[in-house]
């Protein structure tokens, strides 16, 4: 494996450890421990942490090195607001140009979620939720918007992991996605945009309401 591939692998695996809370917000990151965990030298790990710092998954704290970044209510609100700015115009474009293969991809994701809900496989449902939104972005045909949007989705994924695993939002999100899918199938761009905006506003308000409760596990772990 090349040096670049090792750095990419380290980036992907450390990000996953952060998103799944195996590395908790505020925890210090040891190069030695990560080297042992990932079974690779410290060089690609340093490169991965530098990149994750740019993506705001980790923070550099002087001589202490890197720590996993925390999230406060203001930052989370900004992330959801940015999603609205990106995803609402994107879905208008998607509704205008989406083809049968794009609809089939979205339909398959929703069918998978339906099966996973029946089996209570929440972690995989969260992955499918991200895949649905990523697919909508991709089907817009704007590669730069997709790249930026997917980075935001990854950062929101940290919040969603806890939010969905510790609440009953699974059914609500699936219902919203089904409505969005129907609007896309009808190529009704205004209906799709309105449904996406309402979906994201609803998710934002629910998360922020939980963060206002100091006893809520979402507040405790994220901040």
C-alpha cells in the first residue's frame, strides 16, 4: 500500500472512531495508541489528523497534541443551517434532472431502511440516512456542491449517531424521506425543496431541544 493510501486509510478509520464515539469528544489522541490500533506507522496518522483538523473533527492544542473536538449548540445549529443552504437548492436541481437510475438508487436506500427498522438495526439505519442525503446531492449533477455537502453530512453524522440511537426519530426521518422521494418521482421541484427544508428544520429543532436539557445524554456526550 502506498503512503497516500495509508494516510487515506488512517483518515477514514480515525473519522469512523470519532463518529461512532469510540473516541469521545474532548479525549486526547495518542499517536502511539492510534499506531497500535490501526497497525500502521505514525506518519500517515499525523497526515490523517492534520486533515481531520481541517475538517474540524479534531483540534490541535499546542504541546498537548490533538484532541477530539467537542460540539456546542451554536455549532450544531450552524451545521444544520448550512445543510439547508446547500441541500434545498440541490434537491430542486435533482428534481429537475433526476433519471430512472437515480430514482432506483434512492428507492433501494429507502427499501433497505424499511427492512433495517423492522430489525431494529439503528447504526445501519443512520448510515442509510446519510446515504439518502448524499445520493440526493450527487443526483444534482453539481460535483463541488456534492463534495462540500458530503463533508457537512460527515460532521452532522456525529450528532445523528447519538440522536437516533438515543431517541425514536427513526420513523419520522423515514416518513420524511418517503415524502421527498415521491416529490422527486413526480419531478415536483418546489414540493421536494419544501419537504427537504421542513425535514432539516425539524431535525435541527429536535436536536437543539435535546441540547437545552443538561440531563439529556446527547448534551452530556457532545459537549
